[in-house]
């Protein structure tokens, strides 16, 4: 599916079209999982120039799928479509989760500007999440072209063994991971070496271990836990807490 979408976007890019509204909701899928890019209501033709950009002054834009420069300056390019493609990848691998969950559009804009990027969905191969992160480079010139994305996915299709390493599997698969018995949120955060967030959790009302069992990534962002690695470590430990009670894997 991801390869088919990327191939369709490569064709549009080669034809000097910018889509401007690439999202999972605008992908048609048949019973054989063949994907077609649709909904060209916002699409525009670019000049015959690799640095060409389409600038718009008004109208609504899909914030959660839109690159920072397109949000800030209303400049749309094939590189901004690549950013959107990274979000589509995340939607597909997460089985249709809403990007950035319940965060408001303004919170999304602020988080992205501060360097936040969506973490790997559960059971996401490392190489796919890295490709997403490449698509979400702040500098548009640093993002891969759609042709490069197609080539990367073709290599993965030919060598599926590279998909076996999961981005969030290390905590679960390492039998040497130590366990600590904790009884308070403060002890838990210290045990997983996230003690710098004790005040954040306390101020947000997370004062008992039971209260953190179903914490979401959007709640972490609201508490100013914006580093993807810290979010992943906390959420992985929360999952361990759910299954093992107060014996938390660090």
C-alpha cells in the first residue's frame, strides 16, 4: 500500500503537480489493496522548476498533515507533499489512528515547531519509522524525493528481513531488562530515569500509579514531555506497568 501511494505521488510530482491534501482519507483502496491517490480539489500545477512553490493567501489547510513551511508561509511544494506522505505512512502503520490524537491544531503547530515528531506506532519496523522521520525533516530540501521513497520501499519489498526489527520492541524482547518494585509515581519516574518530569506529572494530577495506567501521548505533550525518546520510554514502561502491576520494567 505504501509503495503504491508513493508511486502515485511520484507521478504527480514528475508532472509538476502538488497535491496539498495528501491524507489517508483521500486514498482509494480496492479489494486487492491497490491504492490510488484521489481528491485533487486543492491540487495545483507548479512551474517547471525544481524549487517552484505554490503560495496561497487564504483557505483552510489540513494542519495535522501539513508541513511547517506550508502552515507558516502557505508555500506548497512536492517537499510539503512528502511531509504529508510521512503522516499517511503513520496512519497506515497505526491502522488509522488520528495523527497527534486529541491535541488541538495549535498544540500540534507548537509541538512541531519545537521539534516534536510522531513516535513509531506499535510494532512499526525501525526502517519505516526512520523513513517517516526523513519525510518530517524541518528543512524541505532535506526530505527525500518521491522517487527516492519508491526506491527505498522497493528495496524493503525485496528484502523483507529488514522489516523485522521493530522500533518499540526492545523493552519487551530483552530478557535482561531489570525490574524495580515501585509504589509511587515519583519512584516509578526515578526508576525509569525520567525523574526530571516528577513536577510535571504532579502538577497535571498524576499522583498515583493507577492514574498513569492509561496516560496518552497527547497528555504527555500537554505536560511538556515533547522529546520522542522520552515519550516512548514512559509509554513503554506504562504498558509494562499495566501487565505487571508495580513491577515496572525500566
